[in-house]
């Protein structure tokens, strides 16, 4: 498994912005992000798509634009990323926790 580089650009109680680079061979297993209270939203913008693999999948999507921008509720729906077989995946992730 390759390393993941997570650069925190902003972190507050309600908003987090991260630039995350996933290397070749990496995958994210299916999971739900647990929050104790409130609603949790993520807007992920895929800046660099791998040449093969690294496909985002979820059971519930609010919207997607050109298979690069995804708004979803990670606290309600399972989500994962398939194994990156060739290249890397770079994501700008905005996480919003309402009523925290």
C-alpha cells in the first residue's frame, strides 16, 4: 500500500478543507463516517484522475459533475474508492459539519 499525503488547508469545528494525494496501489474500503450529532456533507473535487482505477463509489449521491465533483453525505451512505492501478488521484475535499 502506498502512502497517502493529506495536506490540511483549513480545519475548524464545522469546516475542513484538505488536499489529499493517493498513490498508485491505494484504495479506500467502503465505510460510513460516524458523527455524533448533526449532518455531515462532503464536496470532493478530483483535480488529478488516475489513468486506471481510483473510481469513487457511493450508495447515495446528492450530485456529481463530469465524474470529477461529488457532493454526498458520508455520514449516511457507504462510500469507497477502487484501487488505483496506474497513476495517482488528487482530491480537494471540503467537509462541512452542520449543527455540530
